[in-house]
C-alpha cells in the first residue's frame, strides 16, 4: 500500500528531486526530468491533474507538509468563525507556516497522528474537486496516465489516481471518513485548496460538499476567506 500522507504532500507541492523548486515552479521541466531520472518520490502529483492544487501554497507545504497545511488553515477559519469575526477575503496574506498550532483541539497538524484512512480521504477529496468541472475526460485521463508512467510514482498510487479519475466519485464515502467537526472542516478545506471555483460546476460541487458535510454557511465563508488569503502569501 502506498503512503497516503506522502501523496498528499506531493499534491500540495513537494520539491522535485534534483531541483531547487516545487512542482508548480518547475512544471515545464518536471516531465522531462522524470524521463531522464525517474522521480523516486513521484513529485509531480499537482502537475498531473493539470489543476491549481496548492498553486500558491507550495512554500508553506514544503515547510509543513500537506496534513499541517490543511489542518492549520481549517483551524484558523474555524477559530475566526467561532469568534464571530466577519470573513474577509481581502485580508492580509496568511502564511500557513506562521499560523498558531491548533494545540488541544481536534485539528491535528501532526501527520503521525492522522490515520491513513483519513489522509486518503483528503487526497480523494482533492481529486474529486479537481475533476468537478468535467475537464478530466478520457483523453485527459490518457495524458495523465502517460505522465504517471514516467514519473516514478509508486505503481499502487498510480493505479489509485487513475481509478479515482475514471470512476464516479463516491462523495458519501469521502464524507463518511470524517470523524467530528474538525475533520469535516479539513475535508472542505482540502477540496477548496484543490481549485479556484471559477465555474458553476466547481462552485456547485463545493456547495454540495459543504451541505453533505453539514457545514454552516458562515463557517464555509471563513474557509473560503482563509484559503483566499493564504493564496496571496
């Protein structure tokens, strides 16, 4: 079985071995690098989906890891919501690496404390969000499969990604993986990090996900504002 937490890190912007940059920063060189020297860490997860996963969070993701970024942003949004603050997407940039650790809360930034089942749900949530606009058709899946084949990514992880892209998303399974309010917030936060909802399909998907997770509109607004602020950091 592949490591879901490592795959989550790759989706949010792992460094490409042999370079000083992230997947996003080296998008034009990543595939050729993979052909010349297969990536032992499969560090082109974000590029493969052709989306904006971790588009502006690569620095923080490199420092913290995917679990910590998702939990930290989710906690910040939840804390502001509970404090009765107004969500403000135009606020000063938020660097997830500088957020206070959510100590003694259900938001856990330590990957070792997060079970693989939930980490896998976070990955699935990001893939589902990324394909919600319908652009991942048969031709796109073939393109992704070709890149996976030369990436050096674990064969089980490769099969998992291809299956998630090919089959209808079981949103019920993803939602059911959350144990408690904090993890429901984290599932939505991960999904929102995967995309900029600039189409009706993407916005509709996120609205449906929020409804299935039972998140109040005010809390969703805070997550949206927090992610938007982090994207400016």
